[in-house]
C-alpha cells in the first residue's frame, strides 16, 4: 500500500469521528448532521486507530497501513468519513447528496479529498482501491460503504478494524439481506426479490471466491437463497423452500 500523506490527517480526523457516531446508523442526510452535537474534539477514537494500524517507517518520513485487513478497514473508514464530511460542508442547505454535484459531475466523482498522497474522488476510493480486481475481491464491500442515500445499505455505527473486520462485514451483510424493502421472499407468488446490487455488482460477487477474508462468492440466485434463507424469509417453511436451491420452487427477480 502506498504511503499515507500527512496532509490527509486534518480532514480525515474531522470526518472519521462523524462516521463513528452511533447517530449515523441511518443513511439519511439528516442523521449525519446529528453527530455534530456529539463530536469528540479530542479525536480519541481516531488517535487510537492511527496508533494501532499506521506504521511509521524507520526514517520517520513516511507511514503506511499494515496488511490487507488493516488496509481495507482504513479505506472503508476513510470513504464513509469523507462522505459525511462532504455532506457536512453544505448541511442543512441540501436535500440529497446529489445536490453536491452538478450536471457535468456527480458528487462521487468530485476530487475533494486527499488520500494516499493523491487527490481522489469517492469513486476512486471505491472502484480503484477497494474494488480493484485482485486486491481484496471482497463482495461485502457493498455493505461496508455508505453513499449517504436512502437506497444504500445502512452505515455501521462502529469503525472497521482489522481484528473484527470479517465479523463486522458479515453482520452488515445479514442486516442488509434482512431488510424487507430490498430483499424478501414473497411466498404467495413464489418470488425471491433481491436488491439490484446483485445485478450492478455481479462480478464482485463472482470474484468473492477469492476474497482475502475467505468469503465465498455466489454461483447465482439459488445459492444466495440457500445460504441466507434465514435472513430472506420469515417462516421456516419458506426458508426450507429457499434452501432447496431449486428454481422450480421459486423464481428470482431484482427490485427497482
């Protein structure tokens, strides 16, 4: 991982503590601003994360984040923190994060942050660092990042750390699949309705067989249904149907 520029710390320190606040558990823009009233001006939690995961080289002129779990956790935390910082730059004078972009450029492509010594947009952190093929290949990145939109999976109320990363991602993943506004089994019609995330990021889920955390990818809708029947259906009878892994027992479609 490339050296982390010292110039990033000022913005990240401010932003990450907002991402850590429990009030940010919901992805609505208003929830982000609620954290302002409980901001930790001592930066204690961020300081603890830096001391635990950032390695300073012997010459004292550069630093880096440790192994891949540390790198993933750092980048996911930075993405969420910078997203909150972006919203905070205009709150309350906005209705949606899209208000921070324009006709020519979405807010996710706006180069407003400095990370790893480079000017980056949020899309750069997500697509070029976290989702780059052969780096992490972790499909649950889709629930690790929050784009400050109601359509996004919920934002965790805890910062990611290397020691608990797999458990944190799995918890968020199961919560996401349990969200009946996005994923559900409709027994009357025999239809499993899945979030369009499974269509948009199909390649991520297929690469999951190589996840650096050992998370197994999916071979298709029946595989998702069988492995997460507990989250997708409400009755044991319906869960049994999903675990059968047969398209003859139900159809699969993706929602809006």
